[in-house]
């Protein structure tokens, strides 16, 4: 679940910050930035996909709402604590230097207490509305994000691969919240969300490669001056994403109609990936980012529709 030129037209932190500046007072703006709404939205969407596959006969609405709320609180808390851990590195990068902590608008202790409170609240909501296993997976997600992925970002370019684990666990957690156990449907949506993250976040890493280098992050894009490796990874993992989108059909009994929609959406995602592989411009990277956000939103809607309707 990695962090996030003119901002790309997708779910990007810079674009989110600009929107908040126009719509909200400064204190509210800073509080919202602290919980990384663009990441929290994707996390909740992942949990919704998993929950849908775990409830083929239809959702328990109260349980669903409680699950999504608990997942959102856990994600928001983890994001706030990530701000605390990375405040010094954030101060060195142009796109993050104005964040609430490095700029001093929110005290480090305040952010730490808020993050811990949100994590505890998320687990406290998840446990009674779903089950202890879903709450445990939520806490494991936060632990992997903060304790494994975050420090690896400055040590190895494979950190993005590691980051797919906490990034995809909410999808498995949504399934577990619905069923009370691990199952093939949960692992299918976990695999899908894990591979989807790679073209999504590598496109961001390419656009901000100079800033990542300035901050000392060991991203694949930092040592890939011509972008050939990045282009190959984005194209290859996009193809894997399209293949993984068919797994729910095999594990959860979704019909051929779902596979047609999934492949059509895969074609939509593949087009900008092919363009970036041949021309590693920031404009093409933005196109990959935008397509990845639209793709995952529509694919989750398809999963929900074909499962529940």
C-alpha cells in the first residue's frame, strides 16, 4: 500500500490536496490529508469486493456498513501513523514538504495519538460487527504497512512488491468479515488486488521519481533512467491483473457475463500500459494511473452486481 508535475487526473495525493484547499478550512484540510483519503477509499473498495464474494445470497446491510467503517478507520489510522514515521523524509520532497507534519501545522504527538485511536476504533468496530479473524487481519494489515513496508521503502526497490500484501489484505478481510473463515473467493480477490496495485503505484513512482530519489526512497523508478524496467513491469503486471480478474469466476461461480465485462475492462487498462511501455512519458504514466483507478472501481462494481444481482 505505497504513498503517493501537474497532478494526474486520478486518485493522487497532490490532486486531493488541491481539491481540499478549495473546499475546506485549513484545520479540516490537514486532518483529511493526514488520513490519506485516496488510499483509504481504495482500501474500502477492496473490502467491499471481498465482502460481496463472501455473501452470494446478498449482504447483511448493517454488517456490511460496520465492516466498511471498521476498515476505513483502520486505514485512516495506519495512514496517520505513516505520516509520523515518514515526516523527516517528507520534509525533503517537494510534493510532501507541505504535509501537516513536516510543515508543523499538526504536532507529531497529536498525529500519533490520532492514528493509534483510529486503529483501536477500527478493530473495536470490526470485531463485534463481523468477527475476530477479520479484526485480526485488519490489525495485521496496519502492522505490515508500518512495520515492514514503510522501512523497506528506503532499503530495497522490491518494497512495492511487499507493499501489495497490506494493500490487498483488506479484500481478504472483507471476505472473512462476511464468512468468518478464509476461502478460495477471498484469496482470489486478494490476488487480484495485489497485482492491480503494481501498475497503479509504479505509474505514480515514475511521475515522482525525482522526488523519491530526493527523499532517499529505493523505488524501481529511481535507478531506471530510461524507464525500460518500469515499462516492462507496468505492462507485465497489467496483463497479470487482467488474468487475475477472471479468478472470481472460477472460485465464486460468477458466470460468463462477468468474464466478458472483466476482459473488456482489462482491455481498457491494457491500452495505456502499452502506450507507456513504448513511450515512458509522464503523460502516459498519468494515463495508466487514471485508467487503473477507473478500472478497479468499475471492476468492483461488476463483482458486486454479478454477485448480488
